[in-house]
C-alpha cells in the first residue's frame, strides 16, 4: 500500500476551514455554503457539474478574496482528477489574486496547497519553499482556532513530505505535532483526528508494525462513523483490508475491501482508485481468481497511464521552462558580449586618433615607449596586427563556449544517486510493474525519482542492457516463472500469455521469448509438459 494517496485528505480538510471563518456578510455565508456543497457532495456525485459550479462561483465573485477561493476550488477539483498542470495553474492564479489582499488565512492555505502539488509531482525544492511560506504566514493568523487548524495541516504536509522520502518515523513525529494543534480546536476536531489516526495507521503499517497500525485504523474508523462516505473512510477501509490480508483473515479483508471499492467506484479520485485496486489485486491473487485479476489489471493500467502521463507532462513542462530560462540567460550573456565588442570597436579608434598624434609630437615619449616595448614589438605594423588580434579574442572565447556546450561531456552520477536508482529498480521488479503496457523510460524515471538520462545510464552500466531489452527480459522471465510453477498457465493461449506479460502483440512476445530462452513459447511449454510426465 502506497503513501501517495495520503495527500487526498489534505485537500478534503482544506475546504472545511472555510466554515471556521467568522464572516458577517450574508453573501460570504452563501458563498461558503455553495463552496462546501460543491466540494464535499457534488464533486463526489457529478464531477463535471462540480467544475461548472466552480466556474460559476468565479464569475459571480466580486472581490479578489472570493475570486481566489473560487480558483482554489477549481484547482482542488483538477487535483482530484489527476490533472496536475491545471491544478497548479489555477492555484498560482489564486496565489496572485490573494496576494492583493491582507487575508493571511487564505494565503497560508494556498501556499500549503501548492506545497502539496509540487510534492506530488516530486519537485521537492519548490514544495519545501511553499511549506516555509505557509509556516511564516500562519504565524500572522490572529484567530486561535484558525491558526491551530492551519498549523496542524502544515504539520501534516511535512509528514507527507517525509513519507514520500520513506522516512516514516519522522512522519509520525509530524503527525503527532499536528494532533497537538487539532486538540486545541473545537470545530471539526473529529474529522482532523480521524485523518491523523488514518495517517498513523498507514505509517505504522509501512514500518511493519501491524498491531499498532490496526489500533490506529480502528480509532479512525470510529471517528469517521458520521463523516460523508468519501475518500476519507475509503482510505481507512483500504488500510484495514491490507492488514487483514497480511493476517490471512480473508473474510475480514473482503468486508473492508468491498466498502473501500464501493466508495472508490463512485469517486473521481484517481489516486484513491489506484490504492484500492492494488489491494483488490492482492486479494484476488490470494484466492486465485484469474478473471478478477485480469479485470483489475486492465482498470489499473488505464489509471496509472493517466496519472503518470500527467506527472510526466508536468515534469516535461517544468524542465522545458528551465531550459528556456537557461537559453534566455545564455542569449543575454551573448548580447552583453556583443555590446562589449562594439564598444571596444567604437572607443579604440577614438583613443588611437587622439593619442597617436601626441606620440608623434613628443619624440621623447615616443623614444621611451619604443625602448620600453622593444622586446615586445619591432614595428608599427606588428603593433597594429596585435591590436586586431586583441579585438578578436572575445569572438574566439564565444566560439569555444559554444563548442564546449555542443561537445559530448561525460556525465558523472554520484554513488548515492546510483544506489537510490538501483533500490527503486529492485522495488519495481519485486512488484512486477514491468508487465504494465504503459511502461516507458519516462514512466520508470518518475518512479525512480530521477531523470531519463541518469536512469538509462544506470540500466546500461548495472543491468548490462538498454531499457527496452531490460523490460522485455523481465517480462519473459515473469512468464517463464509462471509457466514453470503454475501448470494452469500452460493451458493458456500464447496471445493470453503475451497480454499478461504486457506485450502489445503475440509476435513481439514470441521473438523476445526465443531471444531469452532459445525456445519458442510452444516449445518451452511442451518441454515442461514432457518433464512433468
């Protein structure tokens, strides 16, 4: 069970803070009611309608504060849909809008939201920057209830950051700090506490402390009994299902899994669907229900494709923007160099025009100069040539820089980075993620928290093959293991085996199978059958 859905609850809690505001104007109260209803209810039942309501809220908003809130509602909805680029775009618009006001409360919330989105995109530097901005702004909130709630959420975001780095013990410390802030509030305390207990259960589960995890999940379940049936209870049910699966209590696991699936099926939260599908896959593998396994695998491939495509698009856009900024800086440097050269070309003739006549009029100065510089010059012609060379030096420097940029420079990867990539590759192999059809170099780079160039170099040097041969060999070995240990697979058609392994066609599967085993699939199956006899 992954930790990457924990941030969903942060978004759920974000909108609940609206009702804590002490608002006097009737239109603000109506706005908050429509905001909460759209997020908590409409988004769960009719997502397109929720987006339409969010746009309508923005169109009727008359102040920067209300406009920022409307934009944040849209940003949150897009985040649920897995469209990271649009989510961040709307949040940045809201940030610019709210910066025109003195509303420190909503400034803090928007900074926190952006911290979450950048963390989801695995861009930890801007994420930490927004966390620090949120912490600084939170200190200016005067209302104790809002200040404690907001600081609690910031502590949760810091916990999510630690979870993304697999520092689960540090995450637990931040969650406990968050709870101390939530204990000092009156409104929605149960909701915040339920989320905290769910997060504690998740972290203890990831640490392998299942008894502690079960205790916290049960507390979370009791606290969430009166909550709407959305992703918060679904994550709790899913956590309990995983624990009972590990305890071999399949009936209990199925009970909680059914509850989680019932909510996830109605939800547009892609991360929630992904988490529940992973649990369902483990359950149906345990009971050997091949039909359900194939159904879930197909659905999961579609969800993962959407999630990682959006993540890759966002990262590509980010790196493209960084590249554009770098090109701009290089272009500005070249422009400065050109202006410098032009300045020299303009000023130098003027200097020569006024200085040379003085040398001709004053023989003593000329003699002294010639004597001093005799070791370096022998004639005015050489001096003139040297002046021309000195003017051309900047052009040679510029060409050298361009050549250095264009030349192939060996990339050195630190041992720490290599170890991290190898660890993620090992995890990738253990989870059999290579059988997903949408696996690509960019997909795997995101999974390994690196870039495609580093990943390709590590695979080439440590796996002794390129990316595509690496993936295809893993897929073939996966099928070989199934055929060897599970006789049921020997009765399947080759096309089914190819699909199970993630190949797009039977012919490609057959080619790579023979490349790895030196036998065709049918020959290999026949050899196994003959051996068993």
